[in-house]
C-alpha cells in the first residue's frame, strides 16, 4: 500500500511501519490499562476457586517475595539465563554463517536442506535422553539442547532472509567496480542483517521454551525445575511466581536484544 | 580512428533466454541488433514495453551475455559489469539503503581503492553537481523519489565512467519530479560530456533529451527498427510546433513497430 501512495517528499518503505508505532497514543497508559484489567480478571478467578487451584495476585506476589528472600528464585533465574545465553550464543555463532552460505550458494543449500527438513520435525526435547547419555546429567546436556534449538531457528530464518535479498544492489556494486568478494562483504552481508536479527530473536524465544522443557524433566535447579517441584508440593503460587519470572526474563532479554540491534544496526531496515 | 569505433557498439547481437517447463522453446528477446552510439552522444532507446530495451542495456552493462554477436564499449568487448559503464536503475532499491547519501557516492571510489583525499573531493564535487550537498548525511529512506535518483546518478558519476547506461530512471517518479529530473540530466550531460544510453517508453522524454532516438520493434526477436536524429535545438522547449510534429511522427512509427505482433 505504501508503494502506491509514494510521492515526492515522502519517504516510503521500511520507515513507514515505524511511523505507525510511534503514532500510538500514550503507550504507558495502554500498558497500565491492560495490566489493571489482567489483575482484576485474575483476582476474580482466584476468588471463585481455591488458592491451591488458582492463587490470587497477592498470594503470587507473596510467593515471589518469599522465594526471593530464600534466594531460590534469583538462583533459578541465574542458572536458567546461563543455560539459555550460553546455548543460544553457540547456536547463533554456528547458525548465522552456515545460513548465509546456504542462502547464497545453491550447492551448499542442496546439501544442507534434507537434514534441515528432517530434523525440523524432531522437537529438541526428544533429544534430551540422548543428550544426557552423551553429555551427562549436568549443564552440558541442557546447553546442548538449547544449541540444537537455537541453531535450527536461527538457521531457518537467516537462510530465508539471505535467499530473499534483492539482487539489484549487488548488480549496482559490480558495475561500480566491486569484486565478487566485496559484493559479498559490503552489500550482501549488510542486506542480510535484518534477517539475521529476526532469526536471532526467534531463536531466543525458542531457547526459553526448550530450557524449561529440559529443566522440567531432568534438572535440580532452574526455573523449570522450580515450577515442576511447586506442582509436586501443590505450592501453586510458586509455580505462578516461576511463570511470571519466565515471562519477565524473556521480555528483558528480548528488549536488550532489540536495543542492541538498534544501537548497532539502526541504519538497516530492521523489522521493529 | 577511435571515434569511428563508437562508444557503444552492437553487431549482429542476438539474445535468447533458455526454455523452462512452461515455455520449452525459450524466448528470443533480441535478434540481429546492430547499433552504434557515438562518443559524447545522448542516445535514447524507445519502444513499447516488452521490446527488449532493458535486455539490450543489460548486455551493455555486462549483467547478461549475448547469445551471439558482439557487444563492445569504447573498442573493448563487454564480458562483465565494470566501472567504465555506470548503470542507473529504474528502481531506487539499487541504492545501498544502510549507507548515507555521501557514503553511497563514495562506494565506487572506495572499492576501487582511490586515495582518501581524492575520494572525498569527488564526493563533494558530485554532491554539488546533483544538488544534494545539504542531504549528504541522510539515509536513502529519508529521501524523496527524485533525490534517490539523483543519489544514483551522483554515485555513478563519482566513478567517472565513460558511458552512462540509464534504464527508465525517471519512470517511477511523479510528473512534476520527472520533468525536473529531465532538465537536471540534460544539464549534467552538458556539464560532463558523457555518452548516455537512455532507455525509455516515454516519447516526449526521448524527444526532450536525445540527440538520436532508436526505435525498437516489439518482441520476440526485437531489433532497432529505425534511428532518428532529433533536429530540435538545445536548450529544448516543450510543446513547440516542431516538437509536436516530431512527437506525432515518432508516435506513428512506434505504433507501426508495435503492430508487428500485436498480441495484447
């Protein structure tokens, strides 16, 4: 739609969506409203059920305070973050270059694609047993699961982006005297950055899912373990506390990632 | 006899595209094209859409290779894209949208390893020539359509190519900006003395800019059907009696060329 109404003096394209978000009215008022609504509904639900079935916001807040005082919650957050960030970083370091090459070189893509299309349907958690067998019950097996998760997500999204880039800037660069190598580093790579950022962000989201799944099954610390043991002892408020912690952890990690991306690559047409 | 060689020379050029499952026979875009463009000339290629104008320009740029025949620029056979032939694309996606206007213009001199001082001097010179000095630090997405095309022109000129190949560069602009850019390119051509091969489907544009106009026939197997010298003096005024009569004449010639195979 933007292209149709594109006119002289009016920048179009990637800048347009940014205008749309910037124009929304007082974001904090909206967020506050949504939060208040959630608390009201939540309180209402907790009033018609029992605290073991559906603890109220107040009981959940108490649980958060208690778990923080005992050090259980900060410890769990720390260890889960450590697992996610380590696994995700390794996944990105391996996934991004591989995806760039596969996206640009048909032959490499043909070699890699059958594997990707096969393992795509094997959820990370299916490998947990094998990962424990290979890497032991400790940190390594959980991190391996996160590496597997993020590697795939980062790879798929980055490759799709690298394949979809417009050839015109590369042609322009060639006729400006750039070598093939310069085209790759000075044109294709910068063009792929928005896709890399998308891949890395989605990879982070999936890593959160995997770490909890791994911790639910085979761990004695971490947020997933905390949620699982809360269920065992019917401390439902603790499970709620864990879920809230997870959501906030994800929100914080993603915000920092976006902030870093905007700082480093603000000139690129990022999709947020 | 460098001049008789011609700045851009096409001899018996044929270009066909390989067949696909849908069109097994392939497609012959150009057949037996002969064309000679003089040094310093403003040459417009005019023709109905789908007549292979862009294909011809791509052969000159070296983006594609001719199936048979010879394509040469200033006596050298064209084998690949190169900085001696600056290409200005119709689409503004050709700009490097993560680089500022000044950085876009510096791209050619920079990849070709020009010394820092000379590079900066050229950027200034061509920023000024296209009137973008005040917008040097903007990103392409912050520019209007006309300014984006000026950036493309400056980026190419900063490389000081022998030939400019322009592929409907103003087709996506609104009418007012288009006529402004036409005056600009005429001025830049006169200031730099470059040879320009300019592809367009706009008769008035060709008539307004060109020394000579090549009319192409409709594909498949298009050729440069006729070449017409434009007798109008410069600077050219639009809508004079002469202008209108040549316009009508050209329009009939193009209709005739298009009727060769009027499928749509």
